[in-house]
């Protein structure tokens, strides 16, 4: 119960920051920055997190138009889109990447992934990473196995685990958590025939025990919903993602992507206090790291 409440409060803080930020004046950014090839140190990876795209009556949905504007901004400002496999190969020193890159991620496995996102991905030459809560596959409002198979077969869409039941991983016993990690992976792999090595924390919650369980089960990457940039120093089990929802105007989108100091400081100060109070030490530690960047 405490964790459910805690989620609501965490989301509340995020919304409050958005609102405050809308009201305050913003620094304008003219980007691009150099487009050199990353030697490992210079790479700056922005990961965006979407849920539904299209006309839905849902706070965690954005219109196709907003999505396209956001992608346009990134392309126009010198960012290149990469897949998770690209990021993994880069981390292993197998390939080089431009310094400014972005990754698109979509959580939960909503049917809009197939109906709206997949056509946009094909049309615009994008790549996407989709995190499935596997219990929902083949149920109303969610992707079915045939759609997942088709998207995966296109080579443009990768699939990761978002657990089986979408419970907060920090509330589960080790045995149950292991089951969530193993069963969700098996389900996805049986549909796509491809390896699953990435996880997105349900509701953005995690702790040290969850990271250990992920490592023990050979997951190489895990995605939070803490905003920020990713580079070679980022813990691969604590990847930063910027959540895009209806509250994110274009101005705020740019401020998150370009790491507006005032916005980040405000967000992470509030989040640090909250996480410390709730004994969420992994979250508090990440907040501290971000505050000292
Ligand atoms: Zn989710």
C-alpha cells in the first residue's frame, strides 16, 4: 500500500515540476553541437519513454503530431536514432556512434504500438524498443503475438521485458521476482525467436535487490523513468529516460532533452528528499549523482 501511495506521490512531484516549469521563464537553446563520432566518452544518449500514441483519453498518451514534432526536433538538432542493439554494440566497443543519439522506448505493449507507432517507425526510418508486460499479450487493448512477431521480424522493433504482472519489483520476494524475469523473457522469446536482455522497471521503481536479480538472470540493461542523459558512465541497469505525456509541451520537451539546469535541479532535489524519506536508497543515490553532474 505504501508503495502504491509512494508511486502516486512520485508522479505527483513530476507533474508539479512540469507545471511550475511551464510558469517559469525558459532559457532558449540553439543546439546542434558537434556531430563527431563518439570515442566512448563524448556520447550523449537521450532515451524517450512513451506509452500510447494516438487520440486516446489517457494522460500517458500523446498525439502522432506531438510525437512527430519531437522526432523532428531531435533530427533537426543533430541527433541520430539508434536501436538497443546499436547501444549494446557501442558499449562493447564493436561499433562507433555519432555523439548525439536518441532511442525511442514504448512501455506496456499497448495495441497503439502496432496500429500507430509501427507505421510511423517504418515511414520515418526510426527504430523502437518495446517493453511488454507479458500477461497482457493477446488481451483487449494490447498487442497480440502475431503483431509482435511481425514488428520484430521487420528488424526495426526490439522487444524487452516489462515483467509479467507489472508489479513494483522492489515489493517482490526474490523467488517471485525471478519468476517475473524468467517467465516474461520466455514468453517474448517464444514469440520473436530473439534474445531478451533488457528490462523496464514497472512504474519506474527499483532497488538494489532488483538490480542483483537482473544480473543473475543475464539482463544487461534496465530502464528507469528518471530523466537525464546516458553515457559510458551510466549504470546500464539504471538507464535514464524522459517520460513523454500530455503535460510535456514542446518547450518542456526541449528543456528535458537539452538538460535545462534549473529544471533538473528542481526535479532531482524534490525526488531526492522523497526517496530518502521513503528509504528508496537506489533511487536516492541516483538523484544525488544527477544533482552533482
Ligand atoms: Zn508500465
